[in-house]
């Protein structure tokens, strides 16, 4: 099964009614969870190091991960804009109201997390430099 097909399954409410208990469909929808998570920059990624206790190596690693994801999100947004240019005004407006805000929120979350890790990297790099100066 392709990713596209999986997304189509997860984003169709009637599929949930057939595959999930009715009491779970409103609260456990992957699209709603992803949209909510995408806009919350306080949420790190699965397995992400703690900013407060991270090493310089971890800060560099997570800065690179968020840079990579942000570049992808920006490419997705650019591609959406290109595709919207050929759409009818009605379709374009719907995409502006639904798809674009989700992608923008996700990009902002990744941009923010990237900033957190870049700050941590600079802080840890400065500490490493000071430690080298102090040690003979």
C-alpha cells in the first residue's frame, strides 16, 4: 500500500467508522492529532533529546534533523502554491483555508524547534570553548 493510499484512508471519516470504535473516531483521528501536534512547538519529536541536558553532539544532530524537515515543509508549501495556480478560484480558496494553514503551522513548528536547537548548539559550543580555555 502506498503512502498516498494510507493518507486517503486516514483522512476519510467514513473509514474510521468501519475500522475504529465510534467512541474513538472523534478523538483519535490521525489528521486531527497531526494538525494539533503540528502547531505546538513545545512538542519535540519521538526520541528527541532534552534541550536542558543535551550534549553538543545531540544539539547538532537535532538541529540538522529540523533543518532537513523544515526544508521539506517549505518545498511542500512551494509545490502547493504552484498547484493552486492552476485551480479554479473555489478550489484554490478551499486549499487556502484547509491545506495551507496546516502546512504553514507545521513549518513554523519545525522552524521554532530548529531555533531551540540552534540556540542550544551555540550555548554548548560556547561552553566547550570556555572549557578549552580554562584547561591547560
